[in-house]
C-alpha cells in the first residue's frame, strides 16, 4: 500500500528560519526510508507566496487567488510517499520524523490504487490509466 | 520547475456519485498533460477514514485515526507537473474538468537550488 504523509504548518511556522542542522537530521531520516526500501518520493514545497488557489464553480469560470495564503489555518509544507504494508507501519515511520515538537501535524493518507476504482471506472479507462502509469514510472527510472 | 497541484474538497459537502463520464473527462485531461510532457505523477487519495494524523508535541507524537470529520477541507488527490512557469501551472489548473466547488492549490516544489543559501 502507498501512503502520502503530508506535513502541515501554520503560516507563521512556514516563515520561520530553519536551522541548518535540521536538514542533516531530515537527510538521515530520509536515508533510513531509502534503506528500508519504502521511499517513493520526498519533497518540500516553497512558501505559499509562490502558489495559487483555483476554485471551480458550477456553470462559472474557475477563479484564481494568488498566494501567500496568510489566512489559512494550516498549509502543506511538504510530503513523503512511502510503500508499506499497513497504516500502522506508516504511523510508526511517521512518528520517527525528526525535528517536529511544536504542534506540527502530519496527515497520513492512503493513495488509491487502480484496484480501488474497479466497478467505478470503465475497463477502458482502467487500461488507459495503467498504460499511463507504466510510461510515468519508466520516465522516472 | 515542478509544481504540486492538490485537490481540496469539503468532506461534508454532498458531491454526488462519481460518474464514469467524469472519470473519462479526467482521463482525457491527464492524457493531455502527458502528451505535453508535463505529467510527473497523478494520484487520488482514499477518503480520510483510511488515514491517521500524527501531531508532534513536546511530550511526543499523538496519533489520531481518521476520518477527520472536523476538517473543512481535505486533500483528495494531486498532480506533480514539470512546467516552465507559474503562469503555465495556473493555465493547466484551470483546464481541470471540475465544476462542483472543488479547490485546487498550486504550490511550487523546492529544488536543491532553493536550499543553497541555507546550507
């Protein structure tokens, strides 16, 4: 099973200056995920000032709002995607993330697999999805 | 430049059933991204009943299991795109076949060069 671990911060935490040693600790943690053979992706996001929100409405054009999102209660700051056997395993790995102790919250969500869409997607769409994923994974390797 | 486009939905809102026509439209959109050479990854997330939240406090990590019923917005899926500019990311986002109150947050993914002045 794949899980997405989403790091959430407040707008104030987003702007905090990071201690260089925190990168070393995070590097070690990421290496432990690599060594366990479970890391699929690990990325950080730049501040929300570089972002935008597009909202879709019935019968109308999408509206665009530029960042920073200062009024947001929480902002995504980064994410991991890991491949493990259970949610419990994902939680155990999450608890080991270094450098968080100040109310930072991390959300763990299961990534949908093609099998989750059987009976909802048409077989043709499922076949197209699988073909697309093949191409993407080849590109990544 | 790489961008993360996150789909955010209000889990309390009645969004109706997923129709095959919606999925087909999304598939066409994803193919267009792929044909443009912009698609790095696209995935949907299972609803939050399959998830957990870990909050880090001074005393340690506190785990709360889903569903996160008190949340006003939850991530429902995402794309990772490789594009030339922020403007291009917004143009692609506008073309997503949504029309039901969905919000899509576009965020730039940090590259190694973004950390050079910190390290």
